[in-house]
């Protein structure tokens, strides 16, 4: 039962001074005890408190036992008199394996058990009874009963750890969706910085990886902390700062105050590439900025989720690049993140970066706007705002906003008021066209005689770098320009190649004139600046028809020196072009073009070799090559196979019929980790036999307790670009069963949506999806399906 905007507003008008005193007992492996005393002031009347699917519930109100009409979602609190009340809810709940509640995980390496509450929209109520909305913030006091040998972490500073009882200092007022609890035999690296207790933590079986990266993780944490301490006028708002790599997190990370949780993919096994380090530094900076923007000051309702995510995403990339020392972080944004934002902005599901509250009528709808608009486009729009407004005025307004609304809630209008007060520019006019309207402008290059002319199709003012090059793409010059209604002539660059938005400061589609485009298509890999190459790779791959896309890849990828850009170009080609756009008959030839572009001969740059090898492992049809790799545990050129690369080779070999179940089991045992278990699940499902597909499908759909990760791994093996005929019967089966599977919860619904058949579909198969969408499809799944339909038809129509 999704909370509606009207219900949230009514409850906010009625309640205040909310606080929670929570006890969790996680000693049983089957279920846990959740006892919470919720104190609040009310104006009187009827309300409710949420608690999702408790097995047993005992409730007292102001000390008297009551028997409420609990419906599995809400506990009514009727007839309240004005004043302060306390409701105590003592419940027993089941652990979950989908991350939406108190998640349980057993490590196959050593058999150790871990539990954790990694929350978010509509999830806190699956852990304890609460008023589950953003603008009823309150302090939380936590006590946990657990194995006395465990580490237990939460938002507050640890105050008691004695004989299996763990206590924590009462938090400052926080939104209850930001609560976190982490428990298990964690390996920890602890220290103090600027008088604050800090720590990094990981599963005991990942101790070696944590120790390997500990110095870097500490350095990045301290550098980001010191930067934010100087940037924001408000001091760090909480009493400790732990960062935890937790098993099976549904997101990249979660910004819980004082206890940030990270996906374990950010702690790679064996090989750690520069791209891995950049991404991790960006996420660390992103989540830490949330301590101020999102945690200290929170939105009132979910339409302003972008205020959290767009700001943090901008800060994450900016601080990682310019403060933490990870050059190339902006390159990764332009190449790997921003293209997805443009794609999202062309779908029917696009929405303003800052929608109206009424456009998010319930929390289910709020779940669907944590997307590439709120992150990728929002990041780019904030960067344009900083470029247009100036960094000094931007930060002055942000600091006013943070101080004015500290430990409270605020809206876009509140932020605009703060920015407007410190800037002479028309901030509200800017916000109206950039934040309140969906879509994006197009910046075009044309020629007047031989003089480049920039024009804008659209309504937004733009400030960006324009760069000029010789026909062979040697740099000539660059400058920052403003572009609005009037064309901008560049006579000093007559006869030269011109690239607008060369450094990615704005969010707009770029269309080059034929002279500039031809030079870029001929010599893209020769451009010296990887940031400009990132902008142009993204532009070209977005605009050319399939044959030209594959031709560009074949000519330019073998000469592209940046591993980041190699990976991004391969992902765009395999995930978008081959999977969504090409007719089924064209797929084999396209895979051969991709494989041929992943040239490994004589590659001196190890990280570029890794990127190319991963692309080759996904696309080659040469079973002998893959077999040689596995036998040698290295590529033919001697590049060692890290676990990710080895499992990619096993997966592809299984798809091609080159490996059977006993050898896959031997690979699983050789690996011995949870990631290895999932790699084996994918490889078994990838085998080109009727029996393998039937077993995978049954495991996905008939097991009511299949975990999110296992479901994902099965789907990755089931759908194979090389097995069109054998998997075709499962397309209709997927469309038929997906809506019922998606009702398990939003996280599982998202995974069901991501499990959309990962191969080109016929018009008849796409029509099955359209027919299903005319019926009752859960909101999260509906969004994924509509996006898939739009992505598969938009480019095909445009060409």
C-alpha cells in the first residue's frame, strides 16, 4: 500500500516531535524481533503507522494494550487526543533476500552470516513500525541484540558493545528512510580524523581486499571530508562516519547519516583498474556530500529527490576529479553516464529534473524517478548552473540554504530563494526552463561562407566551451561562450573544425556541420584531449545509423587510447545497438565486427588490454580462443584473467556450447565466492540447450524465495544474442509472468524489468508487451517496459 502525497500531507499537518527508541534482536537465523517505542505530538484525530508483513504484532498505546485492525501494512491509530502519545509496537518479521527489509546473507567462503537494513523508499516499515515519510524527521535511538563476536554499526556513535548487546547514541533528527543497521563478523579499519571516529568495513572474507585498498580509501575519505568542511559553512552534522561494503546492496551506495553502505563491486577482487578507482572515489565523494545535501536538509516529498541526487552526483564527479586527484572522472561521466541521460530524456517516461509534487502522487511513482534524469541529466544541469551562475554565488546560496533548513526539510523554492538572494542573475527564470521543463536543446554548427556559426534550437541559455581544430584535428584554440536566441558567429575560426560544448559544461544535443563531422569521423581517435573525445564518441554513436556505427567502431576503437572510452564504446555498441536496434539476422555479423575491433596484439597498456579483452570475451565466436584463455588463465598475449574476465570467458564459452555443467561446477569451486556462485548460475543458464533454458526459467519463476542477485544471474544467462531460436519461446512467457513476479516489492520489480529479453525482438513480440501494458502492470515494471519499447523503436524509426 503505497503512501500517497495527500496522506503524507495530512499526517504532517497532524504530527510533530516524532522520535524512535528501537530494539532489534537478530540472534535467530529465521526471523528477528523489532520493538519500537514511537513518541509524537498530535493535534488529535485519526492516523496510522506503517509496518509491513509482520508475522506477529503486539501494540500498546500510552501504556495500554490495544488490538488494532492490522492489515499487514498499516496499524491504525484512531481517536488520538491532542498532545504527546507513545505507541509501542513489538513485532516479529522475516529476513529478506531482496534488500528490502532486514537482509540476510551467508558467505559461501566461510559460512559466516551477515544481516543489514539498507533502506530507502517504503522500506523502513519492513524493519520497524514508523511514520514512513521524509518530512516527519526524528531522532532514533537503537539497541541491537546480536552475536557478541559481531561488529554492529548504525547511524549513531557506538556507546555499548557488551555481551551481545550493542547500543548507539541517539541520532540528530533524520528521515527514517536514512536509518541503517549493519551486523556481522566484519573486518574493520578504524581511525580518527578531525576528532571524528571513522572506519571502513568489509566482510571477513574480503579482509585482504580491504587491507589492500585501505590507505587509498582513507586518503579519499579524508580529502573529501576536508574539502566539504571548507566548502560548507555548516559543520559535519553527525557524530561518526563509518563506510561499509555490504553484501547484495541494491544500489551503488546509500547515504545513511554516519553509516554509508557501499556495493561490494566497489571493492574489486584481484585487479583494480583506474576506472574502478575513479568510480569508487566519485561514489565516496557523492555519498559524503549527502551528509549535508539530503541528510542535514532533506526534501519534503519525493518530487525533490533530484535535490539530493543531482547535487550529490555533480559533487561526486567534480570532487573526485578536482580535489581527490582522479583525473579522467569527467571523461567517464561524458562517455558512460551522460549518454543514458539523453536517451532517458527522449522516452515517454521523461520528466522535468524538478517535477511538481502532484506529478508524484505516491511513493511507488517516486521510486520511478530515481533515474537517469535525476542523476545524469540532473548532474549536467547542476554543472551548467554552476558554470552560468559562477561557483562563488552557487556555493553562497547553497550554504544559506543549508543553514536555514538544518535538520529539517526544504523544497526547490527554498533553494531558489537562497540562490536568488546572492546572485544578480534571474535564477527563477533559469530554473523554469532548465528544471521545470523536460527535454533538451540542440546546439548546431553551420557555416556562413566558411565562418562557423552556432545556433540553438530550444529555450535554454547555455554557457560552454567551444573548441577549434585543424582538419586533421590538431588543437587551435578554445573559449567559453554564451548561446541563447541569437546565432553566434566565430569568424576567427573560419575554415576550421568546431566542436561546441567540448568540455561538457551543458546538457544539449550537438550537431556538427558536414565539414566538422567528416573530420571527426575520420580522425576521432587522434584528438589529444580525452574529454573532447568522450563528448564526440557519445555524439557520434548517438546519431549515426547502425552501419556507420559499426564502421566507426571498427576504424576508431583499435586506435582509441583511453580504456574508459574503449569500455564505454563497447557497452554502447553491445547493450544498445546490437541488443535493441539491429534486426535478429544482423546480430551475428555485428558481433564479429565488435570482436574484430577488440584487437589485443602487442597491447602495451594493461588497462586498455583489460577493456578490450572484456569486449572480446562478450562478442567472439572463437571457442578455441576462449578455451586457450581458460587453460592458461591468461589471454594469448599473457594478460592474467581476473575473476570478472574469467567468468566473462566462461559465460561466452557456455553460450557457444563449448563448456558443460561439470566444468562450470569446477569453475565455481575454483572461485569459491558468492560472485563465483552467481557466475556459475549465469554460465549454466547460458548453455544452448532446451534443458538449460528450461531449468533457468523454472529457477527464475517457480522459487518464491529466489534472491534478487540469483534472479539477475539467471536472466543474464537465459537471454543470449547468439541463441535467438532457442530462447524465443520464453519471450511470451516472460511477458505473461512478469507482472505477478514484480509484486514482490520494488527492488524485485526493478530486477524483473531489467530481465526484459536482452536480444532483438520481432514486431510481434514487442506487441505482446504493448498488449500487457494495457492491463494491470506494477508501476516500477511498467516504467522499465515502456522504456524498453521506446529505446527499441526510437533509433530504428530515426534511421
